[in-house]
């Protein structure tokens, strides 16, 4: 039982960490190529912390879903 709890904690930390990482890469690397000011770097502060949170959360949950499946932690019911 303790092993499953440890795996669940790892899944949540890794999933949310990947969500934050991917969001920061999107904001700093992909968004500067788009829009009317193409080529100008965008900081996370300029993007907005609340927008950053609401972008990173769904991406993190997507990673949690896949990690849950592959690590067989059964966070989501079958």
C-alpha cells in the first residue's frame, strides 16, 4: 500500500512539473514566433501568472493521466 502511495505522489509531482515545464517552453519559445510582434521574447511575468497557471494546470493533468496509466497507480478508476 505504501508503494502505491509513493508512486501516486511521484505521478502528481512529475505530471505537474512537466506541465509547468512545457508551459514555460511554450510561453518563452513558441509565442514569440506568433502574433503581431513576432520575434520579441515574452516573459512569464508579461504573459501573466494567472494565464500561466490556467495553461499549466490542464497540461499537468494530461501528464498525470498518462503517467497514472503507465505507472498503474489507479488514481483514475477503471
